[in-house]
């Protein structure tokens, strides 16, 4: 069975499209996916990418919103432009890391992105976290406590270091059979590579 | 018949993929294409995009070369990584502008990109220009003289202003039925939009 590592940053916009599509598409291709949360900001800063690809550039930013809406429609995904951008998603990433360790990262990530991108419950907010954990039947106080433990923070830092070592510089990224693919619009290529190389 | 404006900068890397694919794909979809050369640099500078999306970032740059090669293979296009990047393509853009006015822009553009991306004859170089014009049976001294006339320079400036007014910020870009699409990986979406809106 083909394998693929799906690296993602919770604060990334286009990542919604990949998060929403990944499970069904990978299942159809018979690809086993590891959901790998990481922090993009430290990697960007280290590479001199201090600004982000869209926010400082009004014309690119306007395009991004329109493109996201169009691509969601093309993929048949629900979409509602969120009011706030960019979000602060550090705590959510820590919960995602804990969830990855415990085996429920996909469900957590799908739900937290969906609330942000279809109901405008901002990813990274307490409301989003509570609603997501409640929907998954998780004990919020246990999860938030463990997510903020030194051990879990270290795991997220290590994952971020691993992402950096793999040459990642953006989200979503897909790594399979020694190849790196960047962007939701490379998901099809990455899945094909995972199958056949 | 659907119509599409194909805006491109001769110095852009991913633009090769769109230049090489456009004619066959648009013909298949029954879309009439206007080839619209423009200068990306003045637009980038004005928007604060002073660095270009890849050159200053070693990991993104390495990824770009690998991705170009892979995408060319996926599209069934010949590809050879050129030795020099980025090229200086101002004179080539002026010839492209003249060619657009005279109705041979597609043939000129396809050929000059192909020499760069399959034979490593640098786009923008005298060798590339001479070989391209010779292949098309054009009188090089007449073309180069008219390309550098004040009137033709003004046309290229006006095209660049028009691109800016349309909200363009990168190459390749496709404009059809009031929608802007950016990037070779949006060519399929743009052609579909040109057909049905």
C-alpha cells in the first residue's frame, strides 16, 4: 500500500481544500496517510519568508479569496469566507500534535477546519476548539492540559524540525517516496506518485 | 466561441508550461486566445513584491526546479533545465509586443520558450532571438528596429498598465469572462470558465 505524509499548518488558507479532500481521495487511491501537523511560521522566518505569500499584497490577497471560493466549488466543497485572517493557531496545533500521537488527528483536523471554513467559527479560537473536541467526544480539560505539556510541545517542535529538514516551506505539503509536493493543487500528483513513484 | 486573454512574462519559469500547452488545449476546447505579452517587473515592484517568489529562497527555488521538471513530464512536454536564471527578457518582450500587433505572437513565443526550455538557448539572448526569428522566416533587422521604436515601447507599456488594472500580479495569468486565473495549474479551470462561465 502506498504511503503519504500530509504536512499541514492550521493557519494556512489553501490547506482547507487539502484537509477536506484528503481522506476520500487517498482512500480511493488506496494510499495510507499520516496526518502531520507542524508550525510553518518558524520555518518561514528562518528562510527569510517573513511576510507570508498573500497578506501584504492586496491584489494577491483579493485573488486568493476568489480563487479559494472557486476551487472549493470546483471540488464540490462547502465554503464560506471567514471574517478573520490570519488566525492564531498555536494551541490548535498543539492539540493536533497530541491527536496525532493518540490517533485522532484526522478527525480533529477535518472538524476544526470545517468549522472555520463553513461556519466562520475561527480556527484557533476557544469556541472552535471546544466545539471540535465536543463533537469528537473528547474530554477538553484533559486534552488541553496534555496538549500544553512540555512533552507534547517538544513533539511539535520536533515535527517542525523534521518538516524543515525535509525542505518544506509551505502548507499543505505532501511527502511520498522521497518526493515533496507543495500546494492543494498538487494533491492529485502526490497521490499518483504515492501509488507508482 | 469562448475567448481568453493569455497574459505572460517571458522571464517567468512556470509560464513555459502554459505557453507549451495553450494552443492545443484551447483549440480542443474551442477557445480563441489572445496572446498578451507584458512586463511583470514594474507591477511587482509597485506592489512591493521586490524579490520574486522563488529566487531568494533556496528551498523554494530547489523545489521549483524539481516541480517544473515533474509537471513537464506529467504534461508530456519536453524539458531541460536551463543553466541561467533569471534571464533578461526586455528586448524579447518588445519583439513579442510587435508580433502581437502583427499577428505572429503565438509562434514567436512558443519558439523562444521552447529554445530556452528544451535546448538551453537562453530566452532573451541574441542567440535565442536570432534563431527564433529565422525559424519563423522574419527579417531580424526590420523586426528588431521596429520592436525598439517609441511606438512599440509605448504599446508594451500600455499592455503592462492594462495588466495592472486587471489586478495581475504574476505570470502566466488568464483572463476570461471577468475572471482572473493565475498559474499554469489554473489553465484547465480558466479554459472551463471561458466555455461556460
